[in-house]
């Protein structure tokens, strides 16, 4: 039986398939170049702090904690809450998470800043619209290095009982650890592990992360000074807004990237926001 000759249509389909494959390979290679900073490949410490506003802001902080936990899961990362301070009836006043995985810091450093929520408050009997703020701090998890080292006489270690529910063991033993870095005044704490030793090890990781982040901020501040600019850290300088009422929209104020599906965004679909910011940084 004779085989039919390939038609122009067949050649065109093959070309389209090969072109699509080549385009995807180039895009993948390009995305890898976005993670070129020193600590981008590291695991990360992410800390959330509620702004003024009581239960409303504290609930927003918990919503962000859930968003980052779900983001971590979608990326194949592991996420663990290591320290927390519950709110007055709802949410968190503050919460710290360790997130581990490829380029965890490289991605999540883009989330550093103030996040703003606009919604009908579930805590307002009159169903009025409220605006809430929460700040996000992100630090790379690094080991003791020549650039960042901590000697025993530079730290103060305190133990305390865990502040949350966790059974009799947590309530009756001082397994939680708080470490104060005396030269800088940086304070870190871990209360997630059952063992005081494990909590101390995790707290030391957190301390190195905070010191590394401090060093990076100093470099960035110096860079901005040379350019004649000044870094804004007040609540008004939010990086992203999440509007749930009267319309739905999540918008990044740095890149202009926006998404109307706020449910998806708050369920961890934030990689497009992150890639948009990484591309902007690469161009600058």
C-alpha cells in the first residue's frame, strides 16, 4: 500500500509543534536567569505582622498566612509555622513561617512590603467596608558564614511556654526559645517544636536569616542613596491591594500586574505576580 506524501498542512503542524516546544524551552531558560541574586536559591523565613485595626487586621494577617501556605504547596515547597502571636479573638497579631524549596527566597522576596485588603468586614454588624493592612518581611535562610557570624557572647537566650494550644506538654514545659541578638536588637523566637533544643536550632536559623536580610537592606539603602532616592516603609506605601468590594481585583502597585480572580489569588495563585516583579527587577 502506497503512503501518501506529507501535505503543506502536515509540515505546518510540525512546524507549529516544534516552534511551541522551542518557545517553552527558551521561556524556561529565561525564567531561570531571574534567580541570579546571591541568596535566591535559599529557603526563606517569612514574617507577617498585622497593622492597626484589631480583629480586622489580625484576620487579614491570617488570610495572608493561608495564602502563602497554599502558594508553597502549589510550588512543591514545605511550609511550617514556627512562631505566632494570636490575635484578640481572631487571626494573628504576628506569625512566622519557614518555607523550603527551590528558589523559595528568590520568589517570596517579591512579597516583601505592605499588603492592603478592602472588603465588607465580617466583624462589623453594620456591614461597612473596611481597609486593613499587614506587613510581610522575607529573609533568606543561610548558615554561619564569614560575612555573617554570631558569637555566643552576642546573644541572650530565654525560654518560655508556648503561647498556643498544643496539649499538656506545651503548656507545662518551657520548650519555646527566644533569642536576642544584642548588637542589633533583633529578636527571634520559635515555639513550634516539642524539644527546647530543636526550637533553639530553628531560632538560630531565623536569627541568621534576619541578619542576612538586614545586610541586604543596608546594601539596597546605600544603592538608593547613590541614585538620590529614599526607601519608603510607611503603611501608605503598600505593594499590593486586594479589593473584594465593591469589585474584585488584586493589583500590584509596583508592576501594574492585576488579576480579577481574588479567590484564586488568596488561595495561593500568586506566581504570576512574582514573575512580573522578577522581570521588572531584571530590567532595572
